[in-house]
């Protein structure tokens, strides 16, 4: 008798977990995709700015743009590189570092 609705409770629990994970992903981004963004930005830096002492200080998810923003630091300052869906959207090197 106690377990008569166990299937309903289990379905509700699964639905709650899926909703929680989806919400987390929408707000904070996917950790696997974040790592892919970091690797892609690192390759981009090596190709676009060879010989410059630049490093990725942080990568965060920009919920409003649906992209990952990497803060790039160097001796002359820092700038952003934006990545989404396997491609670099923009960088702000020329806007911030002159």
C-alpha cells in the first residue's frame, strides 16, 4: 500500500533532477563545453598572438549571449575572447590594449 504510487514519485524525482540540471546548465554553462571553449581560446591565442606572453585567467559563461567569455591577461593588460558553438565570436584586444 505504501508503494502503490512509487512509480509516480520516481517519475517526479527524475523530472526534478532533470529540471535542476537543465537550470544549472542555463545559468552556469556546461563544464564540458567550458573546457572545450578554454582549449579553443588557447589555440586561438597561439595563432593570433604568437610570441605574446598571454594566458587565460578565467573562463565564464555569459548567459545573455549564450557564449563563453575568456579573460586573457598579459603584461600590457587584459582582454576578452568570446567563444560559442565551436568558433571565436570576437576578441577585445584592440579595444582594451593599445
